[in-house]
C-alpha cells in the first residue's frame, strides 16, 4: 500500500509524539507517584487516577530542610560555574587568538584529565580537603566542581572565541585598549551567547554531580543529590516519599533546562556542530 | 601581543589543571605502594607492588574491566543509534514540535541517582514495577531485572539519560544540513535510505565525534547508578572499575589497595583516551 504524502506526514507526527511521550513517561510517573500515598504507590495494577495528596512533600520538608539543600545546590553550581569561567576565559582567549604549536595538545590533554575516574583520586582529595578543614563546606565543593568542569568550559569557550574575527580585537589593541579591556568590553559581549550556553551546561553538570557531594558533605553543605541519596537506602521502600524528594530535587534544574534549551543546544555541541 | 602576556593569561588554567591532576595522582601512586588500611592505622611501611597484586588478583578485577568496556560501548551504540533515529524523525516542521523536543530532552536533566532509583523501583521491581505488571498482563513470567540482567538494566538507565544528549546534538547538526542536494538526489532517484547513508551520515560525522567523545568521558566512571541499584552485584556482574575501587576504599577501608585500583583505572582511562583521540580527536580541534 502506498501512503499519500499527507498520510505520511500524519504518521510521522504521530510517531514523534509517541517517541516523546515514551521518553518522558518515567518522569511523568515519578511526579505522579509523589502525589500518591505509600499504599497507592505500590498498588497492582498501578493507579493512574487517584486523589492526590501532599503529605509526602510535607513529610520530606519536616524531616529534612529542603531549602537548605536547595540553597547549597544553587550556591555550589553557580559559584563553581563562575569560578570556572573566570579561570577559563583568559586562557581560552589566549589559546584561540595566539595558538602555539602546543595548543592543540594542551586542549586534548585538558580533556583527557576528565577521563580520570573520580574514585581513583578519592582518598587523596578527601585527605587534602580534611587537612584544609574544608570537609562539609560549600567552598570545597565549589573548588572541586570548578576543577571538574574546567576542561569542558575551556573547550567550549575556545571554540566560540575561534569564531570571532581576529581583526576586530586586533584593531582595538592598536587603538591602545588593554588586554583586560579587550576581554571585558569586546570579547565577552561578542560571545555572550556562547558563554551563556557554556555556563548553563556547567550549571546542569554541577547540579547533578553526585560523587563528590555524597562523599565530602554531611548536613551543612549537603546538596540535593546528597539529600536524594540519604533517602535512597533506608527509605528505598517508601516510593512515594522517595518520589517526592526526587521531584523536589530535579524540578528546579528541569524547568531551568526547559527555559534555556535553545542556549543549551549550542553549548552541548561545543559550538562545533553548526 | 607579548608572549609573556599570552603565557600569563593561560597560566591559571594550565597550572590549576596540572595541580589538580598531579597532586592527587602522585598521592595515589604513593598510597598504592604502602600499607594503608583505615581500620589498622598502626600497620605502615613500604610494600612495593603487593597492593597491585592484591587488586589484580581480586576476583572482581577481570569482570570490572570487561564490564567497564561493555557498559561504555553498549551505551554508545544505543544512544548514537536511537539519538540519530529520533533526530531524523522529528526533523520536519509540525505543530507541537517544540513540546515534543522538550519531552525528548528532559531525561538529560534528571540526576543520576534519581534516574537509577526511579527505574529500580517503579519499572524494574519484580513485584510492583510497571515492567512486571505489563508482562503479567500479557501472560508472561515477570523478570527480576536487576537480579537477572544487572548490567543490562544499568545500560538501560544510562541510555535513557543520554539518548536525549545524542538527540540534541544530532538535531542541531541536521538543522544545518543544506536541503538542496537532498532534493537533487531525490530527483535523481535516490531513496530515503541512500540519502541518509550517503548524505546525512557524512554531514553528521562531526556531531558523531562530539557525542562519542563526551559520552565516553562520562561513562568510563559511571558510579551513582550502580551505587544505588545493584551495589555491583550479584557477584561482580555489574561492578565496573569505578565501583570496584569504591568498594575497596570505602567498604573494606583498604586505602592502599584502593589507590592501586585508582592507578589501574587511570591507566585504563588513558588507553581509551589515546584510542579515542586517534579516532575522533582530530575532527574536534579546529
């Protein structure tokens, strides 16, 4: 049977929606479960319609102060991103406009440091952080997150800076602008979009980082990933509560991601796919 | 610009990354050659390579290496194939496309721990999970996913999270594909598969390189998903390198052996890195 173009179009629209709904379904189900009672959460067959309750959210808030964890997540993700940008912008600027014959190797080396598994250096980092008296502090997380993301941040900035015509910066320097002025008044405004998408990706990665926040924080600097982990073992059987805490932990970044998806797309491609 | 200024601008990032790499690395190497068990702080001293010997002869070592590679490769194959299929599928104008796109990328923003717990409890639980409910409904025997297919289950979880990533990158790349040659090819009688194989895939080659590179970096050290679901088991069936070291360090408190494991993980990562950079690195650097 030959399909008419119109039928083909309809079929394709249908398939796209089905794919989207299947991919999103687990998230939908998680949020749905967070509004159930514990008994409803494990009922067989699963309930799609029920009387929603807010008791799980209330219980989570009662047992652990959601907002203090959320604030820690916000501070560490934004702080680390800012720190990484501060270090990376001058470096990427120099590498993009005055590449030496080592620049390519340096960039690949930087990326390769990302491949070292965190567990491989858990002991030393733990001891160093302990020695510095920074266990369970946001400062430690900000520094570590910044270092973890630095290679990717430099890479992305490098590829955005590459797109700026060298002549523009050159003529500004001829007119006597200092390096600081060239960067802050010319380069940053010119590559605002790229810097923003780099920042967004870094924020998402920090927000979801679990290894270091679980191993280096307790109650003071705990982030939302640590909060979720704290519910995972003893409370693993209480699906509704676990769903509530998960929904609370993920909602800010998911909504943030929806708003910024256009920017993020550029960021994720390393500016390489146009 | 003066070369001194250039060096000065790059110095912070290079020096900091170098320190971030060298200091813990040399400490790890040092710890790996001494007696260092947190439970027995009185036992000290240089012991040469016996931590390494202990780690290699650990019954989990071979499976950990294999599992690490299987995990990375399977997730890559699944995410690249499905991500590309989805990107091609929605690459046409229709009403509600923005919403479909948001639905498709959302899993990428979910925390790994939440992702793992979500699948473990609500889908893969052998009694209450949706998978078992569906298979019972269809008259099939429900499967205890995490017990019978531990690594497979983890691959499903990670793929669900990373298909959106591949999808995003392929989608952006497809949008820049020039439609005119495609139309010309269609007039010359090329079918959809031929157009995809000989025109779209070459166009996507750079995007594919980006996806492979980034995903390998993240998947070599998968940890959270294993930690909250299978705990590496049953046996060593879902233990990867990262998890094996973790269990040495924090479950058996043997920092010396864990450090030796860390050195192995770093070597493994470097082998993969060299291979990858050969393969796709060249296409990435402008």
